[in-house]
C-alpha cells in the first residue's frame, strides 16, 4: 500500500504538482495601490479575494478593506473626485465619472478639450489630433442628438468613453489607428454609421461592467476580434473580469477557451493561485483539481473521521518528492527481499 500510494502520487505530480501551488496574498498589492491613492482599484482587487476564507478571515485584510471604504465614503474625498471629473474630464470614482460625462454631454467638456488643444497649438506644443477630432465629433453628435431627439446618444456616450480612455492612457494603439481612419471617412460621408459599428462592442461592454472595467478590458485588447471576445468574457464574469485578467497575466481567456464547460465558481477559485492555478485545473480536470486544493488540510481531524480521500489530498499537497522516492525505494527493497526469501535455497 505504501509503495502503491507513493508511486500513484509521483505519477500524478508528473501530470501536475499541486504541492507547488500558493494562493495569492492580495494585501501587499492592495497596500501599494493605497499608497498611490488608487482607492477604487484597491477595493476592487481586495474584494475579489475576500470571497475566500484564507483572506476573508485575515484580520489585516478586514481592517484594510474597512479603511478603504471609510476613505471613499468621506465628504472631502467625494468633493475632490467630483471636481476632478469636471476639471480634468476623468476620475476613477463613479460620481467623478458622472460629472465628467455630464460636462461632455452638455458640450462643456468638448469645448474645454478643444480649448486645451488650441492652447497647445498656439504655444507650438504637440497637439493631440485624436482628442481634437473626438471633441469635434462630440459637438456634432450633440447637435445631431438634439435634432434627432436622442437617437445618437450611444455615439455621444461612446465618444465620451474614448476621450476618457485617451486621457487615462487606456486606449490601445490599434483602436487609435482605427478611429483616425473612421474619422477621416466621416469627414467625407458625414455619416456616423461606420463609426457606430466600430464603437458598438465598447458601448455594450460599458453597459455590462461599467466604465472602470471597460477601460481595463479595452486596454487588454489587441484588435476588434479580441474586443468582441472580451465582451463575452465580461458577460460571464462581470465586474470581476479586470482583476481576473490581471492576476492570471491575461491568460484567463486562453484557459477559458480550453475549459468551455467549467463552472465560474471553480474557475475563479483556481485563479486565486494565479496562472498556475488555471494550468493545474486544465491538466488535472475540474473535479480532481478541486478535490486536491479545496480541502482545508487538517491531518489529525481527517484521520480521526476516517476520510481517507481527504487524507490522501493532504498528503498529496504536503509530502515532499524526496520522501515519496524514499518510501518507493523502501517498498521496492522490502518486496525484493521478501521475493528472494521465497525462492528455493540451493543445497
């Protein structure tokens, strides 16, 4: 039994060694985000892991989340973010984003951005041609919206998101290039339809997961096809999508394609081990992986209850390969000795 168990564990470790898996500690990165005053991102990141006992029961994590929420709820912070939205046209907070959107929707933002680019031109500084074009389009879209009684609101919203993404440095180069092409085409045709087709996936994404997550996912995309895939990804994982991609080095999409029938719950749990967790669940299979890592190892309690499957999982996670090889060698030596003892002895 000792020999068989040791060889079985070694064979499984050849497929994937769960003993090498370590769950991500979100506290250091959360503290780093707080130091950078990125409180929204800090709360999103830490909250992702708070669904799991190893973080949820950590007093340090609880205290950290409480302090972030208190900061975001303070009047001084809210006022600062509200003004940030109006003046800078961007904010990571919802109410700051609302004020930024309102200023753009009411023409103020477009005029502000045109004035900024005009000052750059007057001072012989670099002019952001895309921002200039988007602001001009924004004014046209506002006029069209008023004439058509709101029919081009989605265009106006999409232009706001693009300007916002540009300011926040979240606009991917492929989309910048595509937008410049479509804006040139618009000048010839005066039709918003080609632009609407390009912006539709972004507009859908925004309504599924909100602005912050849209910007994170948009930045990860490399082309329109990938952006469409991210739309499906966002539909499935909602506001967890951005953190899920971040902690798996953008490998979550690849592994999700390889595991089409996996449950969201188990996929998210595997992601707490980072990319290696997704690799493990792919190699071992969903059920076996969850059995191997989903057990709160407590050797004495497990053995007392006679739960040998859980006991095996505990051993699999904690016993080193050197011990397994030693036990295998001992087992082989023992059986070899017994075998030779059974052989007829020469006279």
